[in-house]
């Protein structure tokens, strides 16, 4: 569900798997490898879920920070 009442996005398991694999391949092309740390900064949505799964799939340690934090708060969360 999105922030607005009544708005939702439905994703099948197949669509989620395909998106996860595409994101994982993109991360690997960008040089992310097993054991690397990744911070995902985005609002709650299917893409955020796929991003977390993609990191897990390639063995990257990930942290999710939902959009809406100030630059200082974001920096603190990334350091933590």
C-alpha cells in the first residue's frame, strides 16, 4: 500500500523475482560484491523490497532507510 489510502501496487512472485534479479545484476555491474555494505534510501514500495532481496541474493549487507530523513539523520544512519 502507498501512503495515500486506496492506492496499492500488486506484484506477483514472478515479477518480484525478475525485478530482484535485474537489480542484483545491476549492483554487481556497479561493483557491489559479497560482504559489501549497501544503504537503500527510498520510500516503502515494491522496489525497496526487491532492492533488499537483491542485496541478500548477492551477499551484500544492507540497511534500509526510508526517504524523509534530513541529510544529517541520513548520514548518521549510514554510519551506524
